[in-house]
């Protein structure tokens, strides 16, 4: 409780920013890349004879051109050392390093969720996603996470599928239970 | 007088018990998501869209209007009561309320914010009721060329002015425009950027992209640098009925009104939305304060809460003017509202007041009702909002992930959409990390197809001559105004930076005092 209050309020996110230029460069390069792909794929859009003066290619070319120009501009800015200011927020700690492991776990659990929706039904997939995400983010103890996950999944299934008629598949476990099916 | 009658009719719809309940639900959800960090009204509207299909259009629009206004109220509670050292210094306007709370004056800060929001919201809604029909009348007369001009103004102001970096804002805008291109061209029925993939041929759903960017991107980003430990909320003492002293009323009422009349016009012109309005209000209150009160700025001056909070709400109402009359959203939330309208086959624009008059006036009437509800809800119920604010962050962000996955799946009921959610969510993560603003991308995504349509129409009229785009008198005026807006906002940004460093220099003194008194 005490240690973080005594931190100097002036300390901003500049510490973390110095480690980032490479990733930023890749991202800016990707914007250029999308623009280039936009040009190449844009040139293959068929123009039907019915098209007027301005066919289906014009706007894609404009957008691709903007992307290439801005992307190059960003790369130049970055090479000169002007890095972006990472977003701030109430729950963001500006003084910690990026926790790639947690990000990876969240992505992984969302991927598992996607794979589970059809075979096991939405409530099971949702409970797994919540449980996995809460565990990844450091919630303890595990059994409380599990209880909340199951209860939340069932409530959502009941309210949205049962009451509001959103077609979330209940899965074979709950298929026979009327309140979970719209 | 016609409009007044129409408004009364709108009230007769909005006051029906069923719609009152929907409005109540909307403002409750709106306040809750406004209070919670990591969720905003834009994301909530996006999330609720697929799962409110069963509602009739009026009910859905009333719910979304409630969320829109509720989000504005809830945000102030967070910035006043959440104790996040070091961070809020970057947002000058959030500073005063937080400092007041640390000095034990949190109740007064909350009260002046809520009452100011109510007054500003109500006055601005009155202005909206009377200004919007006239703007619509004017808008009927403008053609595609002028539309192109107006949308370019919206693109450039949202893209270049909102964030800290002009290029990153424009890059975000271009990404949005690009994703909007994927699918079948509406005019010639040719596939664009689908790479032979039948899934891409349908285009990528706007709701999917918005939920991915706002919800999944935010959850991943927060997870990468999560502030661990308990959430520290500054306690509020006393009964809410005597939160405001006589002195506080005396010091607040002028900033409330000034904030309203700064916020509304700034909201109506696409010049950066609420941020600009709050800053302008804060700067003018600081300038107008005298003697002892001036010294309080940066340490918890009530004027610095009352003014900006009012300006914020008035701007939110102002944003509805271009949205309803021209179909041009100037903030991310307004963009999501536009999508909500489109889902029900309602096209905001010059004809909206004629074609969907009953619905628009019911919407406006529900804004009055919602505002009153928000005032009543916010003061006595602050304890509940504080509880919501204290939800453990792992559960909060896990819940956001689950809701996002549900919203994505509900778009077409296929897991492929949830996969797209994941991919674009990762994109949103990197955008936040590297300082790319999200709002321009959403605006580009939603306005892109409309813009292309109008652009091609105006070029078809001029037979491909691009100079026609700037040669009509109205269009030329719009571009001239654009240049003025840009000049003004760069000047404003400089002022804001200067003031931020000035205020930041003064703050350490204040925080030292607080450490003794705060706990």
C-alpha cells in the first residue's frame, strides 16, 4: 500500500519508450507494406465497361498512396528518434516492462475459446475464456476464478440466448435445458 | 413552433413506461462503463449492437442515447476518485477533481461535476433541439461535392488533430479506410482486396472491428502493463445532500454556464470533440480566476472541475448536431451511433428529420429524460459506482474479453468472426503500444464507404475533373474553414502543452501536503 504512493508522480513512460523503436519501425514498415499490397492488388480489380469515369480502382489507389506516404513519413520520423507516446490509462503502470507472457496467454485462451465454441457450446467456451484470462492476469485463488467463470457464462447464456433470443449454441451439455436456449 | 410540437410528441413517446425503462437501463449501463477504466461508451455501443437486434429501433436508439450521456457522467467519477499517481497529470482537466478529492473535498468535486453535467447537458440538448432542424434544412441543399468537403474536414480533424502525433492519426485513419474497402464495391459489384476468399467478399463487419479495437486491443494492452495490487479509491465522506457548500455553489455556477457555451459550439464543429472543449473551458477558468483562487489551480480549484465537466457534456450534445443532420460523426462514440442507426436502416443526414421525424424527436426527448435520471442516479448512488470502480482488474478485463467474444460471435454466429476479432485485437494492441489513436480508424472505417460514394458521384458529375471538388462556393468555404481550424488547433495544442508543464511544475508541492491528510 505504501510503496507505490510514495513514488514520484513526475515519472512518465519515457523509460519504456527507449526499448521500442525496432517494433515501431516494423509497424510503420507494415503500413508501407499494406499500401504497396494495396497498389498491386488494386491493379487487379476488374473494371467493368459499365463503370463511369471513376471506377472501382480509384479510391483504393488513393488510400494505398496515402498509406505508403504516411508509412514512409513515420519511418523517417522514427529514424530521427521521434518515437510514439504509448497510450496511458488508469490501469496502466507506466513504470513496468511489457509483460509479453500475459499477452501471449490471453491470445492463446481466446484462440482456445474459438476452437471450443462449436464442439462444446458457447457457455463452456466462455467459461474457459474467463477462467484462463483471469488466471493469466493474476487472479487468485483458482477455484474462485472457476466459480465466477461458470456462473458468468451461465448468466450470459440465460440472458442473451434464453431471454433475448441471441442464437448462442448451448452445446450438448445444456441442450436439453430450456432456459438456456432461445 | 413546429419543432416545438414535434419535440412534445417526442416526449410523449419517450415518457412511455417501457421506453423510460430502456432509458434507465441505458444510463445505468452508460454510467457503469463510464466509471470503469478500459471501457468507454463507444465500445459499449459496439458490443451491445449485435445483442440488441430483438429491440425495436426506437428502444435501441434510446438505450444507446442513454449510454452516450451516461458515459460522460461516469468518466468524471473515475478521474476524481481514482488514485493513480503520476498519470493523470498528463490530463490537466482531470487534475483538479483528483486533487480536491485528495484534500478531502471529493464530495464537492463529484457534486459540481454532476450538477454541471446536468445543467450543461440540458441546456445543450435545448440548443440541439433548436439548432439541428435548421442545420438539416441547410444540409438538404448541399450536393455530393460539399459532402466530400465536409467529410474531408471530419477525416482530417479526427485523424490529424485528436492524437499527439499527426502522422499516426492519419495512418490510423488510412487503416480504417483500407479495411472498409475489403469486400464488394457497391457501385460496380467488383470484388476488392478479397484475394478470392469468400469470407472476405462479405466485407469485414464494422462492429467486429470496433469491438476488437476497443475491447480486445485494450484488454491485451492493459495486460501487458497491468497496475497490480488493490485499486485505490479516495474515500468520500458525508451525506450527499450537503456536499456542496454555499461557497461552492457561488464558485460553480458561472463555470457551469461558461463551460456549456464553450462546449456546445466546439462539439458541433468537427474540431476534435470533447477534449478541445474541456481544455478551452479549463484554460478560460484559469485565466478568469483571481487572487487566492488562481493559486488553487493545479491544487484542486472547484472552477477547474465545474467548467470542464460542463464543457465535456455540452460538447457531447453538440457532436449530435453533425451526426443527426449531416450523417457525419466526429468522435468514435458518434461513429458507433451512426452504425447503430444504419443497422436499423435509418440513414442520419439531411432527410432524417423528415423521414424519421418521430424517432429523432423521441431520441432528443430521451436525452432530456436521461439527463435528469443521471443527476438523480449519480449523487445518491455514488457508493455503488465506487464499488464498480473497485472491481478487481483481472476479473474486469477477463469479463471484457468474454463480452467481446460474445459480441463478435453474435454478428454472424460463426467462430471465424471471433478469429477476426482476435487478429484485429492484436492490431489494436500494437496501435496503443506505439501511440496510434484508435478513434480515427473507426471513423475512417465507417465514413469510408460513404465518402467514396459521394466522391465518385461528384466526379461523375464533373466528368472526372477533380478541380470541381473545390470550385463550388460552399465547398471552397468549407476548405477555407478547415485551414482556419487547423491553424487554431495547432496554436491550442501549443498552449495546452505549455499549460500542462506549468501545472505539472506546481503539483509536487500539493502532493506532499496530501500525503499527510489523504489517508
